[in-house]
């Protein structure tokens, strides 16, 4: 898992990657987020993931695969790994979103095979 997260964190524009439990606890992380409490980030991402998952189910659109959240200065990508674990990736605003989504999905599949 460590090697997958480190490889993902070294991708262009990526700041950090975190493997997070459904309860919002950091399982493993790679990369660096200055001035960010990663425990709080993981807990917040868990709430966002849960809300998006509920919305998908409520509207009959199937199981949640990923969430993309964009702010003024950053992008956050959340991808399902297993029913109990998701991958959270933080990137700068200038990161190539299409390539980043592909890298996150590929990494989520690799992590799924390791868990």
C-alpha cells in the first residue's frame, strides 16, 4: 500500500494521498500537506463520501465510485477502494483533472487488490 500511495503522491500536481476508513480514520498516507490537519481532513472527507453515497443511492444511480471537490486553490478526489475504505487525493488547482482521475482510479484498483 505504501508504494502505491507514494507513487500516486509523486504524480504531477498531487500534494498527498491518504487511505481512509469509512469512520474517517487515516490508515496510511503519503505526501505532504502543509498547515493541514490530515486527521480532520480524513474525517471531513468521510462525511462528504457518506453524503455523496447516500445521494447516489437515493436517486437510484448506483454505487458511488468517486467524488471530485474543487475549491479556489485545490482539488480533492475521493475514490472507493472497498466498502469500508476510500482513497483521498489532494492536488493543486492546476493539476490535469482527467489524468488525475485516471491515476486515482488505477491506484484505487491496485489498493483494492492489496486489501
